[in-house]
C-alpha cells in the first residue's frame, strides 16, 4: 500500500495546533521523496484552508549556500504563509502559541506583474516587482530539535509559523538588493548580520527560482503576491521577553516583541 499523504498532513497539522514537537516523518517513511513531500504540503494547506485560513504569501527557504551545504541539498524549498501567521510591524509574537521558534531577517517582494516559469530570471523579477520591504520570519519546525531531512521540512510547510512585514514599501528600481546590509537585533544586541547576496547571490534570484519551481506543477506567481525570499541571517532562537528588530539598509526596520 502507498503512503497516505493525507494522514501525514493531519499528523503534522496536529503537531502544530497542539504545539508538540514530533519525530521526523522520514523515520517512519524513509522512502519518502521530496516530490511526495510537496504533495503532503498541499494536503496540509488543504486542511488549513478547510478551517477557513487563507494563503497570503509564499516563502522560499534554505536559500543560503551555508544552509544548503548544512542540509546537503542543492535546491532551496518553498512553502505557504497563511493569514493566521502574520504579525503587524511592532506587534507581539505569543511564544506559547509555538514550539521552539527561531527568527530570521529577510527581504520580501510584492509583485506588480505575473511571473511564469520555467526560465524566469532575476532581472525579469526585478522588472515585475512593485515593492520590496523588510521582513522577519519565525521558523518553528514541528520536528524534535529542528532535526529533519529535506523531505521532512518540505512536508512541514518549510517550518512556517509567523512573519512580520515592515511598513515601508520601496521600489527596487536603482537598488542593489544584493548589497543591502542587514542586522538582526535581539534586545538591542546584534545577533546576526549579512547582505542580500546571502540569498542565492541576489534575493531576486530566489523569486525567479520560486516561479521556475512552481512552473513544474503548472502554477505561476501572480501580480500582488508577496514572497519572502529567505533568511539573510542565520535563524536565532528567541525567548519570551525578547524584542526583535531587523534593520535593512535603505529598506527600513521591522520589529516584534516576543511575549
Ligand atoms: O525559512 C527558511 O529558510 C527555513 C526553512 C526550513 C529550515 C528551518 O526550519 O530552519
Ligand atoms: Mg525563512
């Protein structure tokens, strides 16, 4: 008998709603492929949508060379961000709603035009982009100790949990997004830093890759979509009481309080 993708999606959904870390699914199903994992991610999305949640953004993950090397993978991954995951700039992350959150600083894109793969380039992305803005992402793997294979993390909707978008919208025209400096502060102390180039050489390449990956299943990115392009800093553990701020050169700041 084949693997029951729906049952695995329900298992991961329960782990998220019950805030309980679980054993990675590939311990049970070592034969699970990344393709299977995207099918599980789709089932998980269907469960959330059936409960009334809406997809409001997409994300790319594992977009830095360091993270790809660490995971021994050659390709980043993509996931979906839902309405219940958004926190307003300056708002509150309720720690008890999550399992063991970690924070990343990112650049988000808002598209002004559709993008359809399979051969979208970073230059085309920049032409199609209306705005870029600073973003914070909290990843919260549903797996014990953040230990997983590529298939596990894809099935787990790429550890998506909460995200914050900055309030300043900037046209990408004339900006070198690869050279944008980023610092991630916790309680006023710099805990991570980097530049836009940490994301596949240029964050626009991340959006291009997403459009090209979606083309494999006959999907495209649409005008108005928001895409978080991937962590520029490493993911840092947060605790209740932390004030988290990401500062992005020319793009502005975005912050959130952990309670
Ligand atoms: O957003 C990301 O780059 C993370 C993807 C999943 C890996 C993790 O949970 O750290
Ligand atoms: Mg991320």
